[in-house]
């Protein structure tokens, strides 16, 4: 059944209009990925209002293509400017920037784009195969199972996110608390409004994304004194073809990194650890590990393959379970609701043309993407040479437009400013922002799942452990939550040196 | 850094106290047909209170000489922040006054920032501050039909 469905999907994705949408999305996305302060998540959030009037399938194609473009754009800034646009591009700078300084930027960029494409393609094939199966399983899920999956989602931020696990936990809780502000749809009571009518609508996570990631990021990059001194690009067809001749040599790295990326990626917050892990593995298995960090091509291939495999894999839980694996997927989930679709396993039953059009567009989008970025690198790199005093107010105005457009309300622009300041402070103090956004998105769903489960069990929390599926998932979630406590103890037992809790550093 | 960490942890404690208070007013227990409205927020806030107390203790024990921001950094950040607030106020101030609308305020903001921080020459400033809002206007208002706050100047053109 898989192939016919995919064929149906291609019929949706390969119409002239949807292909045009894909090209526009990739171009916009790459620009967004290159610009400081505009990453995948808030780029998608800002442009979300533009899709309100589009048919849902074209809308999701536009947004996903912006996402792919942003992923590609991150590689450009990492290699040429040593500025990782996204946390998962950090590992790409280790070898990408030294290569660029050596005058091999063309090679590094070709390798980065090609690896991204390979990683993404690997994940898309797996999504095509597994998404229908997972959706079928998920159709049997009840509220306790969904709540258990939510627990698992957030436990992986605490257990695998790196950094201070308590700070991750704190931002998760803040996100959930913010999601409860406003009208409680079950009882009809107002919560945490203290008589202010403006608070009745609650906080929209799209505004939070634009503020936290957009304005917050701008404040941070201003503080660092913004000097974009980039290496020159020497992209031409010859360099691309020459690099493609070398790349098959690294087939082991491609396979290993793709698997790491997919495996880490469908859990939330997975892309960044996946890229570091894949880099560390490539270094360990390499014949000449001493060249890593000084401009080794394999050091670009490994993290880029894994990061993109993970970035694409983050879409799997979103389309099958209705639980986004990354802030960007969360914004898309918000889009689904606005377009009148119910995210979750029922999508495969009710809207097969939408789901399969989306999956097919992942193939077309990534093919278009790799061609466009390879062809237009100098153009995208030139964007970062626009003077900072023009870029900053421009990005701020675009963020304000995006915030206002969501509900046509002025208060949202003020929320954006406040979230911007919070984002700046939190980022400086190492409070992770992605869990906050995801909690804000999933808050209502989590609370409803918890309520219904507790009604089923008449108030007993044991329901999450006694049902077989939710029991297993809850147990894994509890294990992840406790991991920061267990790791030091485990290391001591094995006589290993003490280290900071399972962190993402290689 | 230490002071900033301590202040943040304290603010989180305050937040959880406020949330718990509100949740208790609504009822955080069990009613006849399920958990009450305050149930979920109350336990979230209780957990947040516990976490922020531990974070406070962690910050208290740690020592870092690195300041949260240096003076030069804070000047740079404020140079972005207060024109931003000015731009939002100019667009549509709260209260009965009407603003200039987003496009005109955006033009003023863009021009001001380019001239003041970037010291670009007046020709570039005026050119960009006119062209950029016009293009955004065309994209959002006419092409995608997404309305933005508008002021007297747009009204003068008939929008």
C-alpha cells in the first residue's frame, strides 16, 4: 500500500504550482537560515500567516521547504563565516571554517550540501516506510498512552539535552504554566488572568517563538559585536564535480551518520547531540583523527549528514502522533490546526492526500534545495555582507509583522518584545528555549490527556504504569528523567573519571 | 553571572508562588467529574518551586567572576532595545491615541537606526526607508491580504 500512496502524494507535490511554492520556500528558507536572528523555527512562524489563505497542502509544502532551506542556509554561515546559525551547525564549523580559510570553501560547502541531502534522503525513505505503520499503532492509543509519549518527549530534553538538567526542567514547567493561562476549555473557568482581559486569550506559542528565537537572538548577536568577516567563496561547477568524486570514499561515514541522525532525531532535541555524536564517531573511526578540527572533509560530512537526518526525522512524530520533535515542527503543527486539520494518526485516514503530498514534497523539496543552494551560494553569502545597521531593524520589523499577523492584535507585538528579553536572558544563563516552546505548544494536549487518564482511573496515577504500552513508555521516560542523577553514579561504579552530566560536547 | 542566576531563580520562585495561589483559588483538587481547573497548574508550579529552590542553591554555591553583561555590551543591547520599543509605541500606542501604523513607524525606525548606529549617508537612508516599507506593504496588504496596523498616511492613499 505504501507505494500507491506515495504515488498519490507525488501527484499532489509535482503540480507546477506546488513546485513553484517549493522553489520560493527553499529560497526564502535559505535566506532566513543565513540571516542572524532568523532560524528555521521563527522563519516558519513569521511566514505562517501568509499561508492562511492557501490550500493546506501547498501551505505545508511552503513551510517545510522553508525549513529545508533554513537547514541548508545554516551550513553556509557555518562554513563561510564561522557563525553556526543553529545549534546543530556548531559541529560543522569545526572543520568547515578551517577549510574555508584554506581556500577550500567550495569543497566544504559542496560536501556540506551533499551530506545534508544524503542525510535528509535517508530519513525521508524511513519516514515513507515507517510513518503509516506508526500511525496505525498510534490509532489504538488512548489518553494514558498520549500522556506517556508527552512525558517521553520532555524527559529526553532533561536526560539527553546536555547542560543543566534542572534548567531544562524549569523551562519545560514554565512553558506548561504559560499554556494554562486563559480560558480553561473543560471547566470554562479563567486561569491566571487576574482580571486582565488581554490575558484571557492566553499566550500564543508562535509569538513566543518569534520573540525568544528572533528578538532574543538579535540581542545576543548585537552583544557579541557583530562582525561578519567571511571567507570568499570559490563555488563553480568544477569544484562541485571534483568534490563529488571524492565523497563516495566516505560512504561509511554517510551511513553511520544517517543512522545516528535518524535515531536521535525523532526524539525531541535530537539534532544537536546527533551532529556532535556523529562528529565524534567519525573522528574515532578515522585513519587520521589528528586532522579533525583543522579542515578535514569528513569532519563536515559527518555532522551535516546527521543534523539533516535528524531534522527530517523530527517530522515523523509530528505527522504520526501529533507531537512535534523540534520547535520548527511545533510551529508547523500549529499551522495544521489553523488550516483546520487535526494533527495525529487520524491524518492518515482522513487526509491521505495531505500526508502523502507532504511526504512526497520532502523528496522534491530536498532535490530542489540542493540544486538551488549549490547554484546560488555567492548570492546567499552576499546577504551577510549587508551592513548590520540595515539588517537589524529590517529583521525586527519583519518579526513584528509576523507577530501581529497571527491574531491581528497589537498586544502580541508587546509580548514579542517581552519574550525577546526573556530569550536573551535565558540564552545567556543556559536555560534551553526549545523545551519551553514545545511545552507551550503541547500544554493543552498534555493537560487533556492527563485529565482524561485520571478520570479513567478515578484519580490514580498508577494507570500510566499498568497499561502495557503506556507502562513501557512511562518507564523509559522516568529513566531519562533520572539519567542526570544516575550518570555520575554509574561512572563512579565503573571507575571512569568524573565528567559533566551526559553533555553534547565531543 | 551568579547574581543573574540568583535573580532568575528567585523570580521563578515568585512565579510559582503566584501560580499556586491562583490555582488554589480555583481549586486544585478533585471534583465529582475529574480534576479541577487548578489541578494541573498547581502541581506544575509546585514542581517549579522545588526546581528553582535547587537552582538558587546551586547558583549560591557556584562562583563566577564573569559578569552577566559588560558595560559596553549592555550599551549595544540597549541601543537595539529602546528604538524597538519606540517603534512599537509609534505603530500603535496603548490607550486612546492612534499611531502612525506599522509601515510608517517601520520606515522611521529603519531610517533612524541606519543613520544613528550605522551612520549611512542620507541618500541611502531615505531610499531604503521608503523602498522597504513599500515592498512589505505590497507583499502583505495586496498580495497575501494580511492586514497590518495602518495610520493616517495609508488612509490618505485610500487604504
